[in-house]
C-alpha cells in the first residue's frame, strides 16, 4: 500500500506540462502616463508683464511690534 503523499505520475511529464501552460503573452511597451514637469508660470510669461504685475502690487501695511 502507498502513502498518500506519494504521486504515481513521473516528475518529468509534470514539468513538461507546466512549461506549456506557463507561456507568457508577448511583451509590449506601456503607455507613458507621466505628467509634464511643473513650471513656474511667472518664468514662462513675458518678463515685461511680470515686472508690471509686481509694480502694481498694493503696499503692505507696516507691522510694528506692540508694546505688551
């Protein structure tokens, strides 16, 4: 009588059948889903427009330290 862990099939036929079933599909290139590098909008714009926009900024209030 045989033990339950013993297999009656030969290992060489098992390896051959496994090789046939593990055929991989041909590889293909993945679609590039990366985003473009972020750029500073001020650096991309016209330098004269940037300078004019900076010159139009409102004046900021002067914050003096309070005497506590």
